[in-house]
C-alpha cells in the first residue's frame, strides 16, 4: 500500500496514534484507513463490477415499484445529475457562474438517499447536494441562479421539501433537529398512519463532523429522540484536509458515543444507500430516533471551482476511485441481467443532452441581479444601520448613471 502524503504530517505534529476499540457493525475492530484501504465494514449490495451481493442486515426492497424499473430510474437520476454537474462546471469555466461545488462521484450516495425519502419527509442539504435537489424535483435552474448570484438560493423549501443550501459548515444539522422536534410536536411521528409519519434527513460532510454544531445536533437528537437521519457523505476530504485529520475512528462509530446507531454504507452503491437510508428513515418515522449513516465515497472533482486538488492529493487515489464509479456499476448490472436495452441507454443520453441545452441556454438568459437586492429578504424591517448602508450604496450606484 502506498503511503498517503499526509501520513508524515501527522507524525510531525506530535499526534498520538490511537487504536480504536469500538465494536463495529459486523463484529471486529477497525482502524482508521486512508481511502486507499478497502474497509470491510460497509454495507454493499452491488459491487463495483455490478454484481449483486447479499448483506445479513440490509436488503434492497423496491416496495411497490418493480425492481428493474426502480434501478433504471436510479441510473437515469445519476446520469442526469452528473450532466447537470458537468454543465454547471463548464458554465463556471465560461464565466457564467461565480462558483460551483461539484458532486462528481457522489451521485449514488445522494440519489439513493433522496429516493428513499417519502413525499412528506424533509431534507436539509449543504452546498453539494445537487442529486438530492434533482430527485426531490427542484428546478435545476434554481441552483444555477444561486451559483450565478442572481438570487441567494431563493427557492421555496416547502415546494420540494428541501431547505435552502447551507454554506456554514454543519449549521443545517441543528436546523434539521429543530425541524424534527417540531414534527414530533405536530404529532407526525410514530402514529403508524402511512403518509403522516415524517422523517428528516440532513446531509453534511466528513469535515463538518468536527464542527461543534454537528455534535450538539447529535446530542439534541439523541436526548429528544428526534426523527432525524444524519447522512454524512465521507468523501475523504474537507477541502484539502484528509479524513485522517477529522477522526481517529470511522465516523459512523461516533454515533455509539451519542447513544444512537451508526452504519457505514458503500456510498458509491446506489442500492445500498437506498436500502440503508430507507431503514433509517423508517426507524425515525416510527419514533425510534436518530441514525448516523456514513456514506463512504470520494470527491472526484475539486472542492469547488476555486480549488486545485493536485496541490494536496495523489492522482493514484483518484484513479483508484474511478474503478468504483457509481454509474458504471449500475450500467454493468443492468446489462448483465438484460433488464435495460441499448435504446434505454441511448434515450437517457439524449435526455442528458437536452438537459445540457436547457441549462446552458437558461443560464445565459438569466437576468442580472438588481444590486440593491442584497438587502432584501434578510430582515422584514431593515435595521437603521443597514438602511443607511443601503442608501449609501444606492447613491453610489446613481453616481454611475450621472457619469453616463
Ligand atoms: C463554519 C464554517 N467554517 C469553515 C468554512 C469553510 N469551509 C467551506 S467548505 C469546508 C470543508 C467542508 O468539508 P466537508 O464537511 O467534508 O464537506 P465537503 O466539501 O467535502 O462536501 C470548509 C472548512 C465554512 N464554510 N463554514
Ligand atoms: Mg468532505
């Protein structure tokens, strides 16, 4: 195994190696590993080669949908989400967006989790959850408006049961627990009435797991038995900080210390992320409290379009993870079982092309924002100091018109 470049750094700062002794799911004791290692303690239902495998605790349960149809749907969601991501990245490179946070490689984690939600469930995303937004039916133009700076992420969360993106790392975990406690008080947990019992799912990253907010959210959720699923996409990096800096034990094991279950799932396996999230959401809806899911995946792209990952990580690592591509393994599965024809794949590719055209044309046609609108929608009544700032800025803008 090749040593990761940061291994020497850890020794250099005098950190003491800790051998974790927590029991892990499936028995045994697990040591922290770099993403080069192959963790054996994750739930996997579809191998990187597209082979179905059984797990003793979790099974893929398609519910009322025919199984093949559901899997073809996952494939379509992942291909279209990836196209959205690629187009948005290109639009940023053409100067059409201010910034973009790529989800490349994390499609299965997001699509599996979002498709496991029921209509009444509510999602709290961070800034990279384009696959969740897609599956919940948010117009992708809403994402482009946000990253172009046309608005400040102004979609109505109630329309698709997805809160606005949160850039303040981890803050949304507290919002999610607060929402979940509200749902409890509305009597929409544990009634047994289908379509009424509600769960909340909150998405955050490996880096966010070090934030105080996230740990406080864990404590509140545990203490109040809140119907919350904490979905941590461990994509191995918090900008340039590797996972090894965030935790001495696998992240899902932290849940034990807070008093609720934790499970690690292959985040590049859409069948497994669907199955594990479905079980955790149902547990929450039934009133059995929170679960931490660690979706073990990899951020294939840069942190955002302002980042250059070649400065801090090995290309070997990226090449290694390419072999675990979440879309390729579903395609291999569909082909192997003869449950998707060539025309199905062609149709999805055409849909992706159409989406690309829609996004490119739609983005370029967006109106420029009104500069003074930055003062809108924060306060119902603008406080005097901000009103003064607004007036000063308005006068400044007017001065340009005078010159012309
Ligand atoms: C409270 C706070 N601190 C720091 C930052 C700067 N910041 C932006 S993204 C990021 C890393 C987040 O990493 P992770 O939680 O793993 O999510 P990922 O970007 O990998 O999806 C940091 C530190 C921030 N936005 N908010
Ligand atoms: Mg991360």
